[in-house]
C-alpha cells in the first residue's frame, strides 16, 4: 500500500495478529498484545489500527486515544468563558510496526484519530 492510498482506522478486533507486532518498545508491544483489546471491549480505552491491505490481520500502526480533562489557568483569556475542567483528548498509546516505519502510517493514524 502506498501512502497516497486511503487509510482508515479500524477498531481492534480478535482477528488482528497482535503478537506479531513489533515497534521496538517492549511496553508498547506488550500493551497491544495483552491489554489493548480487553480495554477496548470494556470501553476503558479504544484502540484503533490500520490494517495491511495485503493481510488485514496484520497491524501496521495502532493508536489508543482516551478522554481526559484539563484545568485551564485563569490567566488564559479564552479560558475565562469556559468551565474548568475542559474536556480533552489524550494520546495514551501510539506505535508503528518496524516493518512500516518511515511510511507515514503513524502520522496518518494520528490525524485520522482527531
């Protein structure tokens, strides 16, 4: 798949080969292999993947956003009109498999998640 082809985020599913994913960071690999799907099923967090079109069970990157809140300082003029805390989206986890690094899939997964 070339970077110019359309990519879309898909919720993580049982069929995805999570144990074959290797981004070079053990904690991110471990999260994907053992916690990502369970957390999504329980709706604690939601993990999304971009699948390899040649093998839809292969995960190229994954991203796990979650909701949080942010307290804005009173010195911030726009914040004066908002109630604290303000809802925000937190990028909890994000990784790209080593086989796909340098192909802009991490960037695409981030932009598609917003």
